[in-house]
C-alpha cells in the first residue's frame, strides 16, 4: 500500500513537471510564431585602414562603417550597410538571434518532455505476474 502511495506521488510530481514544460514551450513558441523578418548575422561598426599611404587613416583616423557579418557555407561574409538601413537590419538580426535561441530552447524542452514521458510510462506500467 505504501509503495502504491509513493508511486502516485511520483506520478503527480512528473505530471506537474510535464505541465511546466508545456507552459514553457507555449511561451517560447511565441517567438517562433512571430511574423517579423529575420536577418542572419551581427551588425557592428568596423574601423579600418584603407592602405593609401597619404590617407588620414595612416595617422590613426580610421575609416568607420557599419557592417553585417554572417557565416555562409563555413565562410565569413561581410556587407557594408548604408546608414539609413542600420537600425532596420540590426533589429532584424536581433530578432534572428531571439529565434535561434527559442529554437534551441524548444529542443531542450522536447528532450525534457520525452524523459518525463518515459518516467511516467515506467511508473504506470504494471508488472505481469506469471
């Protein structure tokens, strides 16, 4: 009888954990269901020398530009951004990062759900006596 009570308490605990996972999943999926455009990459300011011997950049006044960087087929890519598009591209790249984090979290939650389901199944399964 005591064993049955412990099993029921454990089942209750596992079901509560499963409900929590499902609540977390719903919260995370709100990011995935968003409609805003995504841009892969990071936006930052690049400061560099142009290489011309008489340019002011040789005296420390580096040329500055805003760029988007991303990886494509294992190669780093870089795109100079016009100033009027920096804010828009930055917002879309930040949204992409939120999407990727949400995707990774969905994978974690999925693993947790499967582990909980396995434990629930094990507790609910009755032994067949011969």
